[in-house]
C-alpha cells in the first residue's frame, strides 16, 4: 500500500491531526509520490490514497502509523480503484483493507456492491458478503463471494451472462466456482432458467467461459454452451436432452442423452486424458475481478505486479471483435478456415467412446443411425513451429498467421460400429472397425488483412472384420479461401477432391462426392441483431447441386438462438449460444 496519503476532513484540530499522521507515515515509508495523471505501469511508484471521511483513528507502531480507520460516509480512492462505505480500515503496508456498511467498489468498468468487502494484499485474496458483482459480460450475485488461490467461490449465487443481470438465461446454484484463470465455471446444485422459467436442475455442471472445452467428437468448442440440447431433424424429429462434461482426476469426459420423436433415444459417454499438455495459440483475454489468477485469461497487463498494484489498476477496455480472428459462423457445416487460433494446437489425446443411435443426415446415400459399441481413440495434432504465441494480442497473432506454417494431424481408433440404414435396403450392419488417418495442412495463412487461405491433404484407411469388405481407403485434398468483411460477415469457398479404393460395409465411411465445390456466405444485418448465412455444396462431376444450408440467428442480451435447415435429408437444427462470454 502506498505511503503518500491525502486525507480530507473539516476542522482545525482534525487538520493538525491529519498533518501529523501524514508526516509520520511518510517518514516511516518515504518514497516519491507519482503524478496522479500518469498511467500506472509495473515499475511506477504506487499511487496515493485519497481519503474522505467523517471521523478517523490511527494505530501508531514502532515504525510509525500502521493502520487507519475512517467512519462516516468514507470514500477511498487508490489509482483506478474507488471504494465508498460507512467504514474503511486499511493498513499502510497494503496487507489489509476492509470496507463495511453499504459498500460500493468501482474499478474501471467493473463494480461490486455489498455489506462488506475485505482484501488481503499478501496474496490478493478477497472476500465479500451479500454482494452483487458486475464484470462485463458477467453479472454475479451471492450471499458470500471469496477469491483465493484455488479460484473464486460464490455461495447461494446467481450468474447471468449479461452485465445488467436481466439476460434471457440465468444460472442459480448452491455454489458457483470459477477457476483461477477464468476458463470455466463449476456449478453445484444448479438450476437453469430461460426467460424466468425453470428448464433444468442438476447436481453438478461445468460450463466453459472461454477457451472452450472438448465435446463428444473431440473438437474444441468456443465460448460457453447450455447443458440442455434442443434440436430437430428430418430423421429424429424433435430431440431434447442434456450434455454434461465432467472431470475425474486427470481424466476428463462427458455424457448425455436425447429423447427423440422418431428414433430410439440417443446417448453418448466419453472419458479421456491428455497424454501431452495441450498447447494452442494463446490470445490475450480480458481479466476480471472474478478471476483469482493475476489478470486471468492470460492478460499480460498484470505480469510482475504485486496484488496491491493489481488492485489499483483497472483492466483495459474490452477489445472489439477482430474481423478474422473472431469470425463466428452460424452454419452447422464447419468452415476449415474459421477461427484459425483454434485450428493450431499441439496435442495428444486418448479417449474411450460409447454412443448409440446417433442420427446421421449428411450422407447422400441416405439417412442412418450410428452406434459406437464402444471405441478407443488416439488423436494428435502437431504444428511444425517452435513455441506457439502465448498471451498474444491481435497484432502478434496476425503476424504469426502471415508466415506459412505446416500442421500434422492423425488419428488411430478401434471399436465396433453398428449402422442402421433408414432408406433403401434398411439393413443393419455390425462390424469391427479399425481407422487410421494422417494429414498435413497449412495453418490458415493470412493474406493481407482480410483473406485466409488453407490447403489440406488427409489420407484415410479403414479395416473391417467383414469378409465381403475387408478394407477401404481414400485421400482427400482440399483448398479453402475465405474473405472476411467483419467478424460476422464473410464470403468464401472450398474445392475438395476425394480418391477412393477398396470396399466398406458402412455407408457412414463411403465417399459420396469425388469432386465437390462449396460456396458459403454470411452477413450481419444493420443493427447486429440478425445474422443470415448459407452454404451451397455442388457435385462437380455430376454438375448437380446436392445440398443447401440456410441459417439465421438472433442476438439477445445473453443468448443467441440459431436455426438452420439443410435440404439433404431435410435436416433442421436449433441451438442456443452465449455470444457474450469471452470469445
């Protein structure tokens, strides 16, 4: 805590006492007072404390003043921090601050209100009671909130992904834990409400707040997603279910099920672990008063700063979405060049899967249900670069993407598959299945400021225990070129060539198009509330358009409902996303 203290109180006796206290404190802790208008930096002297109060007492130890106590409409200003309360106690060394009675704390765009707030400067831990915390895009109210080395904990809490607390979605829980780096929230005895109506109550839920999480297809997902699933398709009809991730020691996994209108219930379970620590491009993220780690989310602004200096420094203004790096597609069919920072990762992951009756509508040969009973899988991705950028700002990530880099990836899996065809011969196929893939691609290459280019080549090999179709292989070569106008507006396309040999008993593995062209476009309408997108898939060999996807999204305060329709097998899809949660 700084030694330069400005104390304001009326009365000649109070002024004499204040001058004495000030001189005593400065003699004990002499330092150069900083310019109040100067921006704080890691090496700057700590800012002065500006204190307004009605009554004041102080404790004087062997080395001078050690603690101040002020009561009666107290306001303490310290750097970017402003605390107003009925009573404030703080020590000169910064190891302790306590505010009680109608507490109001403001630091930049963040604020806290409650009955009590306590800060411990030795380790940066904090505690507040009957509190409401606004840290855009989060709103958190709790009976008690504590922040320490193990993360942040809110008891009897309500979390809303909208800073005004009036978003369409809210989560209440007996306890909400936010990991130290702010990457995820763990809710115990959680209730999910949509538009004030209770949808789901579960004992334990884990929701990613940024940086994503693995889903049942082992793909990194961005942002946060609801544990409740609601969709419709021409195969399954209306489907409602849950999708819940979990951790067991070093293992991570998930499970879920869906009740469907036209097909048997669908389910999946997955358990796996990272064999090498995963590494991806780390982008600088906004910090939050809710995160225990300095800066949270990888912000370099707080590196090397003491907890006291961090307290006095407001976080930077939340950056606007980057046109290329933060592009967000609403299409179901993925874009190979979308979100390049997610594509580039170094990982080796082993998992076991068990799933049943998953509806597949993407095959031209017809719809089917697929089950893995079960499957073991090992997958890896290895960019041929040195260390990937960490806590990098947008300019640094863009410079990295403007240099060509190669990416190796591969998969080995073994299991037993069951395929139930819903058209043509309506056969049910059971067979053991061994899969191996190996691919090389270019990390999406940024050309200029708005264009991404990505070529890929992947070889697929399958072996079965079916006598009539022992093995099957194909090589897929593709090139994607996308031009991004804004973070929600783009136009682009892909060319894909597939060369096959052998035989497979599964429609699921068959190549259905040898030469395919894809054209995709997305536009955010004026005002930013509505987004429209489409993708056309064209068979160049047969000169025929065989699939069209049309999608629309509406952005509310806390949620974004997304609807899409694909002409192939009449597939409808519906999802709810949290657009405000740390891209």
